[in-house]
């Protein structure tokens, strides 16, 4: 596990050297970080199974240790899991609080992606994930990126204007462009 944490750190160093302006860790949709934080997929019996936030915290601290002080670290998280027995919003908020303390500056809030939906299903309507981003913002007092069928400019603008999020990614031809307010340098 320590070797894997170091690989995240080395990847961050390469990204910084290549000139990237920020780094985003993907902790949603069944990716590695999500697998560790999810009680539905983490069946380990070691310290990483006893403390489901531990691996994420170690990765965040390692990546943050090589980032310039003014470079924001973004973390994408699934706010809820749709599979039967999957976690809910209060669970992800508790995880996010630990990740914020470890060094995350912005949360990119999504949902699901870990397996087929069970009893709980995504609404799949325009803006259906905005309430998750709003709650992350409220509970964590950090900027958030909202997603979830925000493809109309009016809905994206409303999400930002209403204060539900600072950023909204628009996807067109597999190119993601972030729009939103300029993030001021944090103290």
C-alpha cells in the first residue's frame, strides 16, 4: 500500500513538472480510491479495512506534499452509491471531512458508478446531482464542482448563480471545460 501511495505522489510530481495548474484525484465511480472508501467493495481485514478513509488520506497527504502551496487539490467523490447496501450522503460527507483535513481544497461531487443500481436509482434528470454538491459545500465550507446533466448553459449558470457550486464542467466531444468563478488564493 505504501508503494501505491508513492506512485500517486510521483504522478503528481510529473504533472507539476509538465506544467499542470491543478491536480484532481478520482475517488468516485469504482476507481481505486473509491474502492477503499466504500464498505460495499472494501473487504480488507487490515488497517485499510478497519479505517476506510485511511488510504485516501495517505494519498492526499503524499500528493499535497509535492504540490506548490497555491495549487489547489481537487478530489472527485461519489456522494452516494446506488448499489444495494451502498453508502449514503452523510457517509460521504464524513469521508470528505477527513479528506479536507488531509489537504483537499475542492470537491468534484458526483454519484454512483460502482455497480448496477439496486433499489436506489439515479434520477437522471437535468441537475439531479446538484443537491449533493450543495450539501458538500454547506457541510465542508469549500468550493465544489457540480455535475449531472448540466449541459444547458442556463442550468449551468443557474447552478453557479444560486451558489450551489463554484464550477460546472461542460462536456462536448469528450473535452471537459470548467467554467465558474475564479478561485481566490486561500489563506
